[in-house]
């Protein structure tokens, strides 16, 4: 995690159609679900599947394209979790096939797979297998770097990419150009001779093979690449550094599919690792279904990684809680729900997160605002977070100081001959004994030594060194004397390790005496007794971008043959691509509106003869019919009487909010129509004011929110039952201002909130005010009247005390109908919360505040639709 103000991370990760996802069988009941929920009928294969044992849920599988929001899938914790959203899109890219056992999972290259952390073989003894001459060679190479190496080093040094790099670093018998130990990454710069000299290519291939067997990733670039395309080289390096993300499972990490290689361990359903030849989780009579819960997932090696370029539909899921799902092959990560922001907030970093779905944003907001975090000690308390934190520090001795310490070479020259002699004595004592000793470290890790073999029998180490199979190497000698070894070898074994410890002790003393110590910054220090929660300083309202669409036209007067004049209108100039994109967007919206209609509180307004118009502002016209009466819902063809009205339809821009200018231009252009329906993803506050004020008597102006997911092709099914267009109204806001004469009458009209309003009135001070949201006024096209609700569908109320007309700042946040939102944070705070303070936010009545010239109230319903009411305090408040 970097400390940058915010990084935009794109997440186009998906899996191939047909991928089978593990699901609980039977699915867990929903809260408040009655017996026999309305679900699709089971398939014939599902009906034949045996029932799971009583007391524990079984596991089945479904193709990912058949999963729906509300279904449950198995996550990496082995438990069922609810699917919040399904994603479908077309992808033209390389797909990676991860083969485990008899099953292959095909995913996009940046989709993350849960993998066991790779073990770097030499970490326990980083210097033991390095020839002593390589240290001097590395020092000489650092002082004589090539131009391309110097250029790249300026971008790698000082952790500019978030990881520490070392230059000309010895690894085994080789010296790497650049090496990052935390990322296990080696970067090599090849000169022109690399491609002309076949021997050089063969040498580099064997070198890469050796490094990869150690668990390292190797990236190679040419000098020309670095000097002519440095940004591209850095981007490739950054992508390799970002290939892994931490997991909540110790010893595991999320790794991108393109960075996985054969031999990596993935977390796979136990049938692949515990039953030979099992290639599917679909149960058979001889194979009972696997059981959900702990122990159902086991590590399994990746047998092969395949790559192919395809153009196909791919799918992804958004899973509640665990943010992962299990396929028949392995565990994969799902699309985002605020994990990056959560971890950034946890470690005191600044962050920016974004998503195209209101659902995902609602999940992320709820997850952040109901979590509790550690409080970190501030370096400058008066400056707040901007002053930085007090960090834990640890002493550190640089490798440079060790490499330049000549005393170490003198100590090694003194002890190494004695150590070699003791090792030779140990091998001589073991010679001829029939022992089975397996090497546990180094290039021969896992191999069995044969002490009875002749000296002529040898083997080759990965570094190319030929060694005898009947003798131990220095780094292979075990620390504890094995019980089955001959007693005469014990003295040599003890002498060997005594000399090793004495040499190491003298080296440590020399380093402590001669090497300067620097301090490394670790984690920030925690302030005990203080709990931090996410607040307004973390979640801010960003103003909607207003795309000002003007209807200005150029008028040209042309005389006709009869002497009269004709007026020809020319639309503003725009590029062919912009015009094509705008026309395609409007055409898609018209087709979706024709199929789905507009939903309004249990009714659906449908258009008859909806026709597109070639007009700069008004995009379509049609006869608007309202099907059904009260309580009929979305049932069509019920025989209910229909009311028809000639209606103009105006669509907002694809990117941005519908502006006031667009609304006024449309009102002027749509004079012949009975009603105007404005459809947009967002409406600016001035635009809502104009529509709600209804500037043209006798004409009905209506607003409909468009589901934002419609901008992503095929993300939602636009069937007749889809609610892509939802009618919205105006908040019914009552203002209580200190000194107003009719406050008691307003409080009496508050109904069930009258007592709460009177308590707020007692708290009012001169110059203060508070507001009460009594609901949302919504035009009912059936009766032609404005209907009022009591606020039962209000999800959140946000108030800006001093709205400046441009950006909305949340000064108060109320959640009137979310009774369980704060239970999680109450548990995290361990009962130390003030219940009255939390109850104060479960209301439709705000706290008293000092207002500016304008106050804006934003009301959000359960679907995420936002409507606003702007209060101008310079005007009289009735």
C-alpha cells in the first residue's frame, strides 16, 4: 500500500463462461424466507444428486452464468456467502488456463487466484552458496554500470515503485542486475550481444532457470528498451510488483493468473487432492458430495498454465463478506467491495475508491463506516493526519557496509580451511555406511545421498558445479546429529559446527564494530485506549460533473420560389465519433425504455408508439400509458383502464448529470406536449429545482433515474421486469428556524415525530435551525395528483449546512430506516458506545445547526436514487 493520495485501480477481471462455481446444497435460508421460495425448478441432474448428510451442508456446483443475485456460493473460508451482483461482458484478450488435476480454470490475466506464498530457497542461508569472488565482482559492477542500468536505477532506487531494490546483487553463482527481495523479483538488462551470441543466450537461459528454481521471477529488457521506452519498462516492472496481494489466510496470497507458473500451490476443493482421478464435483452414486466447512479446501499443485487469445463473453461475481468464490479448480477473487479502501484506512493511508455500481459503493460505504480501526499516534497532534505518524523503528545494517568490511574476508580466510577440514573428516567418517539421508536445503534439496557410492559418481548442481553423491556440502550438514549416523562421526560433526559458530560470532562482532547502523521505519505506533472509526474526513461527497448540453442552433434564412422564407436549423459542430456515440446511446436508451417502461411505486408506466425524434434536445415522443390500479404491481394485461398522454422524452448525457440549461431548453422545445419525462443517471441540484417548480402551468414535468449499470453492455438483463427507469420526486422538507412564529403549528403536524421535534425546538439557539424530512412527494400519473409517503423508503439523509452551489459536503448523515447498520461497530467498540448518539442518527429530524445562505438536503432511497431540496434562507420560509 502506497501513501499516495489515491491510485485508480481498474478491475476488469473475469472467468470463462461455463466455469462451475461451488454452491451449498441445499442453499441456506434467507432471513424471513418462507417455505418454498420462488426459485427456478431444479434440473434433472440436480434432482438425481444424493442428499447431503444431516447436520452439515453439502456442496454442489453451478455454471457461473446461471448464478443470480441472492444465490449463495462457497468462499475461500469454506462457508456459503451471498452473491450481490453478477457481471457479464465481452473480452478480447489473452486467457490463462490454470490446470489442477483434471480440471482447468480459464480466466483473464489479471484475475487473482489464491496461491501459497512462494518459498525462496536460499533465504535461510543467503550467503552460504555464493562464491567469495562474487562479492568483489559485484562491487566492481556497481562502479561500472552501463548507461541503461544507470537510467533504470534512477527509477528503482529509494523505493519509488513501492519495493526496495538492490543493484548488482550476488545470488548463488550469479550477480543480478537488480533484485527486490520482498517481491522476489530479478531484473536483467541485456546488451546487443545477447541476441547475436548463441552462447550468451544459452548462458542466460540456464541462469534464468536457476533463479526460477529458487522461487524468483525474472524480467529481461534490452538496453534499447530502457533508453527508448523507459515508461513502458517501468510499467511492466510495476505490473510484476503488483502481481500479488496479501490474503487473510496466513501463508497465502492473491496472485494474478498471468504470474502463476507450474508448481505453484493453489487452494483447491479437496476431491482434487484427496481422491485420485476425480475431475468434477458433481456427485455420482459411488462418490458422495463433498461437505462445506473447514477442511474442504486443500493445497494442490498447478500442473500447467495455458495461454490463448480469444474473443468471448466472461463473467464475474460480487460476493458478500468473503470477496471470493471457489471453482472446481481453485479459489478466485471476486470483484471489488471496498477492500483496498478498507486496508488503506486500516493502515492510516489516504485513498480514493470508485465503482460503476451503486450496489458496490453502498457495500463499501457500509463496510467502512461500521468498522473500527486502531488509532495511531500523531507526530504533530495539532496538524492532524497531515503531520504524519510516529512510527516504530528497527536498527538495520546495510549490505554495503558488510560488503566493504575487509575484516570479514580475513576472518573467513582464517576459519574456512579449518571448516573445510572438519567437513572432509565428517564425510570420511560417513563413507561406506548404508544411510538414507535426504538433503533439506540448497540445490540438491530433496535428494538422497548415497554414502556407499564411489567417488566417481557425481551429480550436477543447478549452478553448474559437479559434486560427489557420497559427500555432504557445507550448507547440507544438519545442525542436529542424526540418531542413525555412526558415533565416530559425531566428533567431526561437533567440530564442524563449533568452527562455524566461532566464525559467525567474530563476523558479527566485526560488523557491530565497523558497520554504521541505520533505522528502518516499521508500522505506526498504536495509541492504546483509543478506537478510530471512519468519518466524514474519509468519505466525502464529490460533485456530479455537469455536462452542459446546449440547444443553441444556427439559423439560416433561405428564400423559397413562392417568395416566402424557410428556416433551416443546424446543430452545433461535433466530431463524427462523438455524434455516433451520442446517437448510439440515445438509441439504446429509447429501446430500453420501450421494453421496460418507467416504474413508480407498484405501478409501471409504459409507452405506446415510442418514436425517436431527430431533434437537438427532445429525443423521443410517445403516448404514455399507465397499466394497473392500486395494488396491481407490474402485472400487464390485467384489463385495467389506461390513461394516455402525449409525452416528450429527454435523455441526459451518457457521462455526467442533466443540467439546468438542458432542462430549460427542453421545456421551450416541448411546448406542444402534455408532459415531459427527463431520464438521466444524475440530475444537478438546479435541474431538479426547475423540474420540481414546474415553470409551465398545465404541463407535467417528471424525473426518472436510469440505472447506472446500463452503461456497461449486457451487465443487467433488460427484460420487461427490469427496473431500469425509476420515477423520482421531491423531498418534503420542513424547516424549523429559531424565531419563526409558527414553530408550534409545524411541530403539531409532525405526527409520530412531534415529540422529537419539540425536543429539538428546546435545543434551538439564536441563528440556528434544523430540518425534518417528512417523506418524498411523487407525482402519480394515474390520478394526476402528487402522492406523499411517510419516508419509509428513505435509506439515508445527507445535509450540507452551507451549500455553495457547486460541491455537496456532508455535514450531517441520518439513516432513519437502517436499524441494524451500527450493530457491527457496536460489537467492535465492545459496548463502549453511546447508544443515544447512535439513536440520534436513526431519525428523519436533524440536529440544530448554524446555516449558511443555502442549505441542501439530499435524500437517498433503498435503490440508491438521490433527490435533493435546496433551501434558500434569504427568501421567506413558510
